[in-house]
C-alpha cells in the first residue's frame, strides 16, 4: 500500500470489515462508502478501521440482537406449520433491537397509523429492519404493494420471501439511503427510528432523504432514548423532527407516543 493513498487504504478497510463474521453480509457499496470516508479522515490504518467499524455499528451493528435473516426464515417455517401470523411475527421481531422495543405496542401503533393514513395501496419502508414482519398489523388496500430496503443482503433475501404471504406484494432491495438518495414514491412512506441514525452517518442526511420522498403520508419515528439507555431524546425530539423536515416540503400533521418510541405524521406542505 502506497503511503498516503486514500483509495488503497479504503480498499484495505473494506476488506477488513467484510472479512468479519458480523459484517460480511453487508452491502459492499455501503461498506466501501464508509471505508472511503474513514480513509479521508485517518492515514493510520488502525484508526481508520476503528472509525469505519464505529460508523457501521451505529448504522447496523447496534440493532442486531440475534440473526434477523434467520428469524425471518424461522417465522416463515412457523407459518407453514400452521402458527398464527401475529404470534409468529412478534416472536421473530425480537431479533432486531428496534423491532424488539416495538413488539408490545404493535396493535396501538398500527391503529394510529391507519387513523392517520387510511389503507394505502402502496407502502415504502426505508431502512426497514424487521418491520416487514409487522405486515399482519398494517392496514393496506387489497393487493397492496410494500417495498422496503436494508443494508444486509441476507436479510433482504429473507424478507423477499414474504412476497404474497400476508396478501401483500413485497419487494425488498439492498440500498444505502445516503449513497443512493433516489426519489421514493408511495402513498405511505415509513421511516422508523432512522432519522437519528442517518444524522450520525452524515449531517443533513435525513433532510436529503425526506426531500426525495413523493407520498401522501410519511410516518417517521424517533426513539425516546438511545439503545444503551445512556441518553434520552425525549426533550429534543420535536427539534430533531423540525430540523429534518425544514425546507423539504413536509409539515408535521400530528404525533403520538407508544412505549419508548415517538411517532410523527407528516403531510405535504401547502
């Protein structure tokens, strides 16, 4: 490796990350982006790798409890064996930290979303985690479409097998929301516990993502505290949402809280 060559350093960082069991299934383009940012910040290989792994942990690793892809596969097996959808999905959702914090409030959350948004014919779920397993609670129109994206290839493959299982057309794709801020079009867009994660990755990223959404409704949520429990967001949640929607064409319509999660309903301004 040539001294001071950021491109070669980025390749080295990416190889180190993808060589670990924890991150080997991550989207390579996403890892390469984070590795490139690390290489421009640090010339020292150890520091650069440490920085990249911290960013990957903030965006992905912190939310893993078990193996989400396996949880989806196990859920499908339970459904095939005759288990009722809601108990099977609720159990599987415990393999992802954000989803696990939500499982005790699913009925109330999705009743509120239906009150806000009705029964949309198309839903886009950005940085979805295991939220597709909440489809048995989500009120949608007949033969609705549900598109979602995540960073882990094995999880995306597993979610894709939900297509048609709950009477909903499911399409799952691998996507880094920061690197590929293409427009998102759907009647309802879900952005659950993602705004603060995007901002940790790149300041202003949440605003960029929201500005690229074309929808009748957006429902975003914020955790009321960090996963570690060391930080509370309850006092500045409104400010976080205000900054994220500033000059995006979205305005706050309503809000509600369930457990440790605050939900915000956005409508197009004007």
